[in-house]
C-alpha cells in the first residue's frame, strides 16, 4: 500500500506488475494475488499478471541457477527484477520500481543493486525509493481496507522456517 500511495502522491501514474514465482504454495500465491487485486481496485490502477507459482522449481530445479548467486534470495531478487525491467522496457514504461523496497526484512541494498543492473541491461530507468521508514504505516493502511497480511516471505523454505508455520498451515485449510 505505502509505495503506491507515495508514487501517486508524487504525481506518478503507476501500473502494477504481479510476478511472484517465489510465492508458495498455490493457495498463498492466489491469496496474495487476490489481495493485490483489491489494492489495484482501491487505487483504480491497472494490474498486470505475469508468471506462475513455481514451487517445484524452488524445491528441485533451482540448483543450476543457484550456482550463479551467493544465496537463494539473491537468485529470487534477480529473477523478479530481470522480469520487471524487461517487461518495463518492452512495454514502453519510463521506469520501474519494486514494493520490496518497503520491507525492513529484505536485503534492501542488494535489491537496489540488482534492479540497477537489470535497468541498465534493458535500457529503462530504475526508480529507487527507500520506503522502509513507512513500513508500519503501510501495514496499517492494509489493515484499514481489510487486506490479508503475509506471515512469511513467500517461498516454501521461508514457510518451513517461519515461527508462524503451524498457524499458516492451518490458514491453508480454510
Ligand atoms: S526467503 Fe523470500 S526472498 Fe528469499 S528466496 Fe524465499 S521468497 Fe525469495
């Protein structure tokens, strides 16, 4: 919520791109996308959906890919920034940014570094913001319109190590 509100306040006209092959299992992928659709409706913004839930890839197929990176999260950031920068370039956008920049739990500087590299590669601007100081404000905004708020980062590994694992698994049964 907060990044979009800030961009609108700055006079930007953002479209929203959903590309999250790292959200597992499918139930959670659907739930987060449904909630993003509510946000898009709330701000009357266009929502573009790309990609699918790649749980098997994360579990079994990513080893080769991972050799290129220092960590699974770096691979994950790069996959998403690569797609976003390429999409922005191919569809005539002036710039792209990412809601990942609001999270104090992510590797902020690494995300910005990767996004800048991909921006340069595809010839599109990366718009950097440090939104972390308004993370709580964003959470309150989400609560105000009744959004589901995630309890783990997204991939199956982050679910397995979450302190809320049992509670999350129960929520999949609803
Ligand atoms: S913990 Fe989060 S950033 Fe890291 S690989 Fe999993 S979904 Fe991606």
